[in-house]
C-alpha cells in the first residue's frame, strides 16, 4: 500500500492535518475508501465491537452507515505524541433503527500509525444522545451543514 502522508512522528501541524483528512474521509461515508486508510490487519475497538482487518472494517462501516442516515462528523485534535494521535469527535445522524430520530454521538478516539502513515490501531469510545427536548432533532449543531462547513460550525460552550 502506498504511504498516506502526513507520516509519523507527528508535529502539531501534521497531527492536525491527519485529523482533518480523517474527518473528510469519514464524511464520504464510503467504507472502501475509509478502510484503505488502515493497515490490512488494523485492530479496532468501536464501542463494544472488537475486530481487525479491511474486510471487517468495511463490513462494520457498511452496517454503521446503513443505520446512521444523514451522518455528519467533526473531529478535533486532542493530543499527539510520536506515532499516536487522540481525537475528540461529535457526529449527528438519523437512526434508521429508531424511527429516524436525530442523535448525536460524543467521543474520543486513540489512533496508532505505522511508518507509512496507515492507521494500525483505532480505539473508539462514544456515547449517543437523542437531540431535542421532544426528540425531534431541534438544536442540531450541523443542521443544514455539509461536510465542507462542519469546521465552521460554532460548538456550544462546554462541548468543545
């Protein structure tokens, strides 16, 4: 597989760049493209799911985005050192398995990269909430915002 710059060890600038590249990639909602950013044997923990490898990643992401309609994601650099990056993220979606209710996930990811810039380990913890006092999506942060505008969204006090 070809290298995926920026490569470790990361600086503040290259870690931030790597995070935004991942954000943009995930916002494509294309499981094949996303899986290509990981090593063939990449180890994942996503909430309570543990798996590894491109086939399992692609299958997981296909199921994820079949459930999470109108998905939009923002990632921000939390910390970095050497070949590791920690990210905080927020995403909103309509849950196809729960009457299309709007939900928001808050979470943290820990990433480890190989020398070629491919992610060899992804550990994710996240929590979902239903958006709106009446569970109607009122108060969505990314309402009407596409992937290109997600970074301009002003995050409410206490959430960033």
